[in-house]
């Protein structure tokens, strides 16, 4: 019989081996087998009852852990000169952990009493429990400026790049951060006006050549007028907020609601859990929980934070940064469902049958504590038979039930037939220097699809609940394609030898059949792109016109209130509908829903444009050192002034100016989206394979100019007309070329109900 370890020995093992804390791991470490494990179980239960351990599924962990983003108070340097801090949010029963600050060269000076927001890393085995990196000093929100530095004899000046701003900033000697003349720099206000009456600034970051990749997202932010600095009042309001307690909430802390996000995610605004339904008449059914951060508790209607969130409308994402809708005290801390930390949430419990159909649902305002923050790749690896130390304890009780519920939802999705476009999403990978290291295409794992289906189901439940309770809300609307756009798609399909049925009420299943016809062929990408272009743009509205792309009658955004104002409106509507408190929809908000819907639809489009422009600039910078290189591609667009080519590998769009196509006239047919040579009859159309040579790449604009080498594997025919004079446009036959021009314009008027 093996010796049963003491309580202190068990605690020491768990502390020293945080990834091996299941009962099986502990028993194996101390050589316990058979009946000896019963005694070990008794020791673990005693420690759990005393609060020294917390059981999470089949593992035991120290409950006294800080969230990865925390508010700290600097306590001052120790005898060795190291700067220490203490946490201001502490849920543990023991003494506060010690925290060592690791300042960067660019950090402001900190002293005893300063309050800071910091990112923490656990340091087991060290004298201090955590190390901390400064995010920002609480209450410090100096005015920032982005501009071009002009070096002078005693410091220099900064000329802002903001449109309409002609006010320069003076930079004193020693406060230029080593910036060179002509560099793009970030700076902050350094004091009152200095020499010659110019405001003073201190350079805090060097972004290098304005045409280089590190600068492009900042340029897009300023070009498109995206607010990227919170006013002092908003920051101060966020800093005063305290974590929500259990009062007035359901205790959901025992539900194993896990978060699954990208590996580089800093915030976690949704969590999920599933289990088989125990109701006898729902054989093979599932219960699915989706919990979302309760942002409405912290961001009340009419406050400074609310006005700033509405002004932004949404967060904007760039390859090198995020412009958040909410200050980081909320987005990265109080409203982020960090592992092991109590967090306020609004959760929906949904019952689905074996075929994934939603049977019923109920909403709950609660307090949760996520047992794990996982990423997509490790979750998928665990299901595929390769669990790691984090996922193995969760595999049977949590992950497998999630995937079982997902299999049911797939059945309902296949029956519903939402639009099934296959357009891989690009991912720009940056080096530490901010340069483009590679351009990849994101993998679409089942783990991604699982979360997507759970979120769609929760959004449907939110819309249904509010409709049933007759509570005003904002719907996510996606209308049917315009008839003229459908005709253009039909012509594109016919030119590729494919068929899109006509003369019937269009459904997404019809478009899916077209996409299936093209799948695996040379026309696959062309048909997917043409189908996407035929779609209308989704928007927000207080009126419910359904969601065509998802094939859903009732749909509202509920699952991301950290980054979308629309979702915050839906959360407030749920609070009002269920009578949960006074932080629901105000009468003024209800009256202004139409205006809010229009505004946030516009901010969404603004962000999409800025993100697309930034991607174009990064791609141009990535390809700038490949001038003269030949590369393959496919014609993705045709205009009167030239041809657009989607380049293989990077997915970048290069333009062939029409003047470079040859020494003949090319007739542009808008209806059939073709160019035809007047002398040779050469036809250039969408979807053709081409080889091009990169002629010009301009990172500052994102422009790529290419020249055509061959078309569909054949060299471009040369005109036989002498003297290099282009021929006249060929006479076009009436019929296909003029089919659309002969139509009577139709205006579709929607009946609102």
C-alpha cells in the first residue's frame, strides 16, 4: 500500500505542475493505485471544501488567480529597485499575490500610488506570483497626434497628416525618440505651448517611412475618420467601474461555459456549453448554452461611454492593431470572459431536437466563471485525437458534447440551405518589425463552424424572444438580390457553361446549386465572386425584412456587444423585455432606433472600407520587391479603363490599364462584362486564366499595375493593321450584347409590414 500524500504535498504538486492536476495525474505522481485513490479523493474533497482548491471538471486548480488583464496599484520599488504592484480586483481567500512590473523603454515613469491597467503573466517558482506589462496609466489620456517629423537644429516639428489640420507641434531636443527627418511618428501632448506659440509634443513611437507597412493602418484610420482616441471623460468613466456581483443575477458559475477564440485573441465575449437533453420526448436532442458578456451593465444609455460607443458603431480590425468600440478597461477586462474569473453575462439556454431545430429557449442574466479559454486549433486537435494538457480534462465532459450538438445543427443548416460561398479569407502575417512576413489563407476548421452555428442560433433566439415580447430592437437585414444583378450573374454563369434557373422565386438553394456546378472547375472562383457581387449589402433596421443569405426570417445580432453597438441595443432590449433592471432601452433610444440603425450601418461600411484599403496597402508593400516578376492569376473584373486580375498566392488585385493591351481598339461591353479587340477579335472576359508581369506596386495607395503576358495560356494576338493605328469598334449584333439595354427599368418596391 502506497503512502497517501499529505495535504501540503498535494497543494505543492498542483502548484508546481499546473498542467497535470487531474485526480489521475496526482495519483500517478504519488504512485497511488486501486483503493489508495479513494483516500486521495478524500484529501482533494477536504481541500476543495476549505476553498484551497477548486474543481473544474476533472481537474483541480488554485482558485486564487488574477485575470490576464487587471487594474493594479503601484506600491513602489523594493530594496533591489524593482517596481512592485498590488491587484485592486482580488477574489481569492489568501493574501494578495505580489506582482513585478517590467517597464519598457517607452513606458512613462511610474511611482507609488499610480493606478495602471496591465497585462499579467504567471511566474511559478519565482519570488513574485506575476509579472506585469503596462497597457496604460489609469486617468492618463494625453492628446495624441500622428504626423511627419521634420528635424530641426533644436528638436523639430510634427506636421499632422489629418485632413484639414495645419497646426504643427513643436518637439524639444531629447523628446524626439530618435526620429529621423521625414518619418511618420506617433506623439502625445507634452505640455503647454513652447517656442513660437506651438503646442509641445513628445514622440512616443517611430513608424518609419510613411509608405511602409507599419504606417498604413494608421493612415487608413485618419483617412476614413475612424475615432481612435477616447476622450478623458470616457476613460475616467470606464476606470471607475467595478466588477458586477451576484446580486440580481443567476449563479451560473458551475456551468462549464468555455470560450473558443483565435490563438491571438485578447478578449473573449462569448462562451458556450452543450449537453444531451434529459427531457424524455426529445430523444437525441441537446441543450445548448451561449453566454455573452453583459456590456449593458457597464455601458448605460446616455453616458459618455455610450455616446462614444455609438459614435464608433463597431470595432475596426487591422493586421497590426484594433480600434476598439470600448476602452480596454471594458473590452479587455470587465467585459472579457477570462478563464477562472467571475464575469457578468446574459445567457440563452436553447433546446434543439436531433435534427437541430430550435424547440424553445430562455434568457438569463447571470454571473459565470469560464473554466477554460481555448483556441480553435487546440480544440480541433483534441477532437481529432490529439488533446493537450489543457483540453484533455475537458474532452469528454465539454468538448465532445459541443461537437455532438454541432452535428445536429448541421442537419438543420443543410435543410435550410443558407448561401454557401467558398471564398477563403486572407490573413496577413506581420513580422515584429511590422512588415508583411506572409499572406496566408485562414483554415476553416469544424471548431470555427461550430462557434459560428452556435452564435447564429443564439441570434435567432434573441430575435424570436423580442418579437414575442413585442419589444423594439434592431434586426440584421439582408435583402434579396436586385433583379438586374441576378441577370448579370445569370449571364456570367451562361458564359461559363452553367445554368441559373429563371422564372421562379429566388432561394439560396438555387444559388447553391449554381455554386455546386462550378465546384472544382476552372470557373469555381469566378462563380463564387460573381455570386457575392450579386448580393445586396446587409444592414441594420428596426423593421424585420429577414436575412436572405442565412435563409432566416428572424435574425438579430446578440453575440458581440463588446465590438458591435447593434448587439448592445439588443442586450438592452432583452433587459427591458425581461424586467431585469433599469439599464434597458430608454424611451429616447426607442424613438431614435431608425437613426441609430442608419448610423451604425454606415460606420460598419466605413470600417470595411478602411480594412480593405489597409489590406491593399499591405499587399502592395509585400509585392513591392517583386517588380518585374511574372505571376499567374484570373480576371476578376472588367471596366472601360482596364482589367483587374486576382493574383495567385496573395489574392491581391492588380490592374491592367486598357492602353497597354495592344495596338488595337478594345470595345467594352458593360452587359456581358467583356472586352473585344476590333482587329483580332480577341475576347477578354471574367474568369480567364492569365499570366501577368508586375510593373508597379505603390504601398502608400495600395495600387498594383500589371501587364498582360498571355491570355488563357496563349500569347495576345497582334493587330495586322499597319502603322500601329487602332481599328474601330466592331459592329455588335443585336441580341445578347444589347439584351439588358432593351429592358424597361424596374423599381422594386418593398411592402413593409
